[in-house]
């Protein structure tokens, strides 16, 4: 049995996860749940797009056995304050976790709860949310959960922008501005070395109209810790978050230098 956890408002990125799930297991479950525990005060929980009927139609031509779309009460019968909390540890406090305190604890809590409900053998996650993928893998490993985590590459629109349910909030002008993000990620490949890659991306985005950078950094793909200064060869994952219009976008790219 394979599980694909989502927050709905499904797009081709989610579909790629579902296709992978159906190729890895006899049965597949797609969960659709906008998890209040992973949103902070003042974040977009209320306005997050919800479209279950469209999601069902969208998945119509894939071989999904169950769409599991529980209510908050089903997921957290004791109430949100009493939900059994998972901790994402130190990596959960950096980058996305620094900007969104408690976000990854909420993510892990919902993922662990979904694992309990569904009992999957495999669970499929997107590399688009690289830090999320990392903390989920870490939880599975540390707690010895009997689930194999499978990752799927980021699916992008024709202009390079990573598909995201939040992209519907981009205006036409925002959308043009947002294209600088994949352009900057591509430019990182041409940096003189790994240690210069974040600087190249930051320069492009800080000079891009309509884009406000939150963070840009290169992390060790194995530990998700920042690479030491001066490391110029090897593999690193360039990660970034930026706001365009009133939409917070994240993206990343795996880089290899000199190997
Ligand atoms: P979400 O509904 O945004 O919580 O995402 C559910 C799952 O879909 C997560 O594992 C995401 O990493 C994955 N996902 C979201 N966008 C993409 C994308 N553009 N390409 C591949 N996977 C994605």
C-alpha cells in the first residue's frame, strides 16, 4: 500500500507522486487534508485553496484506490492542542522552520497520524519541499517506522516555475516576476564553485523586481546543515524561499561541482 499525503488543490506535481505510488504498490491512497497544525498564526490556513470535487476529477484517470479526505476532528479527535506532537529537531528550526516556527512539528504530526490511519508500506513525497522530505525521512529512520519513503523530482511549468497549489494567488505580473526564481536556480550551475552558488542566486533575486528574498543557502544533502564556508566541490542542495506579490514560494536544486 502506498500513501501520497497532500493538502489538495491537486496539480501535475501531485499527479507525478500518484503515478510513482501506483508503480510501487498494489493499492494507493491519496490523502487530502489542509493540516491546521502546520500553519502559524497569520499564515494562509484560511485562504489555502480547497477543491475536493475538482481533485477527484483531476485524479479520475489515475489508478487511485482511495482518496482519504478526513475532517480535523477525525485527524485530531482530542483537539488540536492535545494532538500527539512530533518534534522535527534542530533541522526543523532552520530555514522554513525559522520563518515558520512549529511548521515541521505540525508536518510530522500529520504525517505520523496518516501513517497510523493508513498503514502504508511506502509513502511518496516531492523534492520540491526538500526540507520537509528530509525531516520525514529523519522521523522514519529515528523511529524505525516500517515505511519506505520515496522521493519524486519537482514538476515545473513551461516557464520553469515549480508547480504549487499557491501559484493560483500569483497575479499575471507576479507570475512574470516569479520566473526569476527558476532562472536564478539555473544560474547557480554556472557559479565558479559550490560556495559561490548561493551568492549568485541571491544577487539575481535581490535585484529582481517584485521578489523579496527570505533565505538562499546551500546545504549538505545528507545532513541538511549549511555547507562549511569554502567547500567548492561536491554535492549541495541550493534551497531558497522568496515572496512574490503576497505568495511565499520555495524552490531548490541539487548541485554538483567538480565531481
Ligand atoms: P502539498 O499539497 O503542497 O502539501 O504537497 C503534497 C506533496 O506534493 C508533497 O510531498 C510535495 O513535496 C509534493 N509536491 C508539491 N508540489 C510539487 C511539484 N511541483 N513537483 C513534485 N512534487 C510536488
